[in-house]
C-alpha cells in the first residue's frame, strides 16, 4: 500500500518535471547563433560562412545561394557592408565586422535561411566546420580554378589516376603538368577534353582506365599542377620506356625521368 | 549398339559445343568489325570536316584580301577565326600519336591568334604586313587542302582505312605524316609568326649558383638545418634550366624543391607527408602563408585567390609593382590545415615587370566605364598590370562584377581602351 503511494507520487513528480522542462524550452526566445572566433576570408567554408551569408542576405547585401562557401558574391557583399558601416573595406571578416553584423541583425536566426535547418549542429564552433560543399569536394572538385572549370579539373584527375597511380607524387603532378603544357601550346587543342580525348593521346583513354574513380592524391596532384608546379619543366610528351616502342617518341629530346615515365620536349 | 549411341552422343556434344563456340566467336568478330567500322567512320568524318573547314578558311582569307572596307574586313576576319577554330577541333578528333609535330594545329592556332589581334587593334586592311601575312596563310591553307584531299581520295579497299588492329593503318599514318612534314617549313617561317604564339626561349642561361647554395636556399624555405644528407642534382634541359632539384628528408616528411642555378631563386618547393584532419584556421593559414612569402623575400604581394580541398589550403598571391597587382603572375603557397605548415610553393605565369609600365595618355574613368556592357553589374574597379596580346606588360582597369548570377572580371587597357580579356571568376 505504501509502495503504491510512493509510485503515484514519483509518477507525479516526473510528470511535473517533464512539463516544466517542456514549458521552459518552448518559452525560450529563438536562439541567436553567433559567429565563432575564427576570421573569414575569400575561400573560407563552413557554418560560419552560412551565418555570414544569412546575415548579409537579411540586410540586403547578399543575393546568392546560402552555400557556406565564401566566394566572390560574399566577398563583394562584405565589402559593401564594411563600406556602409564605416569599417575598413578589406573583404575579410574580422571581429569588428562580425560584431557590426551581429549588431545590425539582432533578429537573425538560422531558420531564416533556406538551408539553415541543416546548420544547427555542434560543428558550428569547430575551426574547420566543413560545409556540405566541402563534402562534395571530397569526391571531386566542386569549383574551378585558374580559368579551368570543375569538370576540367576532375577530368585531369581521372587521367592522372589512370596514367600514374602508383607513381611518386611528383610523377602524378607531372602528368597533370603535361596536360596543362599542351593547353598552352599552339600545337595542341584549346580545351582540356579535346586534349585528353584526342585519339591516341593517352593510353588510359584507350584502355578505359580513365573511368576509374581518382583518389585524393590524384586530385592533389592536379591542384598542385594548376597552382604552377611543373616538375617536367615544359614537357609535352611522356612515355613508359618499358611499354613503348614508338620510334618518334624515343627520338624526342628527353627532359627528365620521374618514376617510370620519361618526359620529353 | 550402346557403343554407337555413345559415339553419336559424343559427336552431337562436340558439334553443339563447337557450334556454340563458333557462333560466339563469330558474334565477337562481327562486334569488333562493327566497332572498327564506327571508329573508321568517325575518323573519316573528322577528316572530311577538316577539309571542308579548311576550304571555308581559305575562302574567308581570300575575302579578307579582296576588300579594303574595315567593316567588311573585320567580318571576314571573324570568319577566318571561326573556321580556324573549327579546323582545330576537327584535327583534335584525328589520331594524334603519329607525330610530335602537330604543324597543322599550330598553323591554325597562329592564324586564329593573328586575326584576333588584328580585330582587337583595328588593323588597316591595306597594310603591307597584313596583306603579306594573309597571302602566306592563303597559300598555306591551299597546301593543307591538297594534303587533306590526297588522304580523303586515297583508295579504300576495305572499311578499315584508319585502323590496323590496335595500330593506325600505314596508309593513314603516312598520309598524315606527309601532310605534317609539308607544313613544317611554314611553322619555322618567322615572318608570319604571331608574337602571341611565339615559341619558348631556348637560350641557355649560365650556371652561377653552387649546389651547396641551392641546398641552403631550400633549408631556409623548409626551416630546417640538418641537411648534410640532402642532394642537389643539376638539370640543364627544359624550361627554367639550368636548375637544381634538391631533395632530402626532414622529421616531418621528404622535401623536393627546385632552385634556379642562375639566380638562386626558389622555383618550387614541396613537402611530402601524410595530411591529418583539418583543424587549423583557414584565415590564419592565409596570414601564415603571406608571412612565409615575406620570409622568402616576397614582401609586396596581395592575396588574389584562395581555396581548400581535401584538408589542404592553397593561396595565390600576386606581386605588387608600385601598388598595382600583376594579374598574370602569382606565387602559390600550399598550407596543410592539420597544423598550418607550409607544404608547397610554386611560381605561376610570367615573371612580373621590374617597374610600372608607362602610360602616355590614359582614357578617363568615364570613357573606360563606357566600354562595359549594360548588363554588367559592377562591384569593384581597380588598376592592375596585365599582359596584352603582344606579350607586353600594360596598365589596365579591372572591373569586377556580375552578369546575371555569375561573377566576371573585365580588363580594359588604360591607354587604348581595348578590352584585353574577360575572366569568369570562381
């Protein structure tokens, strides 16, 4: 009898606690998410950039997608905001800019953005809180660089992986560099796909290995080649001496050997 | 009786298996033939298209020579550029592994670049140099057409004119090789060579730097001092030659760098090591990269681009000359975002000018802005230094903004008002 009374009492207490908690949570004002301590610059990615874009959009400065990538439109929006609010116009988001933004948008919350619902994770405080766009970049380039499109870069990564996986890293960069050297040479077609798919130009196209999924190392090799690393110093051709008996290829002036490939002028 | 049945059964089984094998083999053979026919048809199609475009190109060159009216001249030049580009595309679909020369492609590229330059600079149709170049192009186009016609009209006894198993068939290979050879002398003809497409300088530079100094240069870049085991190998061929390839190991990974044997400058630097989880602040990495550049002696630079892939940040810095950024020259610094260490450095583009290119009479700001299209929504404008189509450094205005939803940069020559190029950003 006594234990039954205790059970009823305990049940009431639990019900009261749950109800109180629920009321407390629902009566709280919508949480205003604040920036983390890190500065943001062109090229930054992550939830902080989502917040930056959301606040700038609320103020009417930003009209692009809220994608968490600090691109040109975000950069220009930041500059305009900085100019209008009397801040140094740098395009970089430092503490002063963040404070001014937060002050100017007290009612902002992440639910206001179309993709804000996905941003409420604990990653917000992390220095490297990566956006979904970066996850896409893990499988391939999501945006272009140095005048080349993302599909050009991805195609180059396929060639590098198909032709030189297992070679030392500079050997992989060298394959990408040869493609870029051809792009800048008047003897070759003017686009990356035309260079890659020119009949007989690359063995990996002939044997289908170009369709293999490139790994991160191949993508890194492409990125380094696009950034200017040319271990071949201007080579336009290369061949594997163990597999080639093409007379004119052997007759080309050799520049250097990297891994299993001889690179020629 | 039982023996006869056994033999009959065996014979039937052999016939059935053999017949099936034959049918399968025959099917494979037919598939292979169909594929070869398709490949041959594609090569033939590209060849015929190349011939048609070359004939159109020759016609457009003739038209350009026949008129003195600048408007008509520009229209015909536009046709020349169009057919030259189409011809390049046709050639890119033909087998390319017959020769390293690619003279046809170079010829078309030269024509395309030259007429584009004439159009930009409003070249006088009657100028002797223009007429001489057009005549040369016209004659060369005629040679190409004759060569292509010989291949097109070559007797085709089978469907396999182009392929012989996995190799290029001798008739096609020899025909294309002869054509490339016949154009060889044209490419070396300097009188019709566009400055924009001129070849790379092959003048050998002297070796003024010792290998030990090259190692010291890389030591400073890597921030290490124990380099007794490091190697420096001299290379004397290729662009930037002579240069040293310096390689060695550090506690953090292996270094491979290149140092000019003439100037002692660091050409490239790469540290190979496993990259951990990205946890370093991206903006801080940019600050570190610029500090690293300053440590290497590059103080006057401005950040022009930044990106982040697979836990590695890449920052491009443009050199500044008298406060103006040089757009066609950059220093790229690679930073690992696991700990913020610089793991790469590469120079890109041309060497920047040593002084500010002179402007004798610049157009007014309004006159320059008037060169922009009405749909271009400008966000920023700034003076820059760029390379013009003649390969000279000039001052220009860079206008950055959007067309619809896409970011673009329009670069206009400060003095001539000519649009030098349009870059799509991002």
